[in-house]
């Protein structure tokens, strides 16, 4: 049976999100059918150096990864 799993994080914590997804994949032994993602830009930050991947005035963007998978 096909199921979905959604992961959400911030662009400045992308390695944490990557680790979370990889850990889940190893522990669940899921067979991934499709994986897609999206990054949503945020509005301008009030403080300089918003903390995203670049040193801009924008807040870190939300990152969403969606998996379509089957359990084995």
C-alpha cells in the first residue's frame, strides 16, 4: 500500500533535515516511489543577516520534502 511522509525544516538547518530523512529511511525500510520538495521564500527580516543560506536580509526559508513510499 502506498503512503506519504512529509518532512519540514528550515534552509539554515538543511543538514538536520537531511539526517532526519535518512534516519527515517533506514529505520522504516520504506521503498521510495517518488520524492519531491519545495522551498518557500520568506518575507524580509527586520534584522540584517537573516540566517539563511546567504547573508541576506531575508529570514530562512521553509523547506518541505514529500515522499511517496511503500512499506516492505
